[in-house]
């Protein structure tokens, strides 16, 4: 193998690695999608095909060509394995991210349900408090009316009681008259006797 052929082989390997590096760099930002991985794999396969075609045009045959083909095949297999591992890692990462998003959504839904339940409980408490206040005001009005009725009844009773007391008291002229402190019936029974 001559120096020119060796330099051509090394140049082909360097170009292949450079193509792989450029492809990885250009597709590094888009590795989160399967389409980007497929596109990168297609570009790498195209680069290896071009290298093989270049090898065929240079007319390299025999043992050196077989060694170069085996090296290219190994590199292609390693790149394929790397893409598969990256694809698997991305699939797992996407699965974990989806699970995390589902968990966060479930937590948000639970929090919203808890807030809604708490709001409903607060509304019920407010309604119960309003009902209790209405009942308390109604009972106060009823008690006030009952108290007013009792006061009116008591006033009537006091008037009747005063009238009775006044009727039981002696008039002023009876208090000053001698022997006139008894009732008319008593006086008539003592002083006047029926004619027999």
C-alpha cells in the first residue's frame, strides 16, 4: 500500500468522522424527536455510501480494500448502535417526562377538586350562618312581642289591683267620723234594729 493510498484511506476515515461529527452537531438540538434521529441516521448512511463509492472509484482492491471495508462497517455499526442507544434514551426520557406531566396534572386536578370542595363547604357554612342569624332575629322579634304582651298584661293587672286596693280603702270622711269606720251593714246592724 503506497503513501498516497494510505493517505487516501486516512483521509476517508477523517472525512467520515468529520461527517459524523458535523451531522451530530447539526442534529444535536433536534435529538428530542424521532424524525431528527431518522434524518441523522439517513445522513450518516449516505456519508458511508459516498465513502464506499469513493473507495470503488480509486480502484482499491484486495486485502487493503477489505480491511478498509471492515473498518467502515464497524464504524457504521457503532454509529448505528449509538443512534439506537440515543433513541432508547430519548424514548425513556420522553416516557418519564410524560409520566411527570401526568403526575403534575393529577396533582393540579386534585388541588382544584380540594379547592372546589373547600369552597362548597365555605358556602354551606355561610348559608348555615345566615339561616341561624335569620332564626335568631325571628326569635328575638317573637320574644320582644311576647315581652310586650306580658308588659301590657302586667299593666292591666296593676290597674285592676290598684282599683281593688282603692275600693278596699276607707273614704276620707269615714276616717274622720267617729264610729263610722265600719261598713254600712255593720253600722245598720249595730244602731238600727228591726221593729218587732
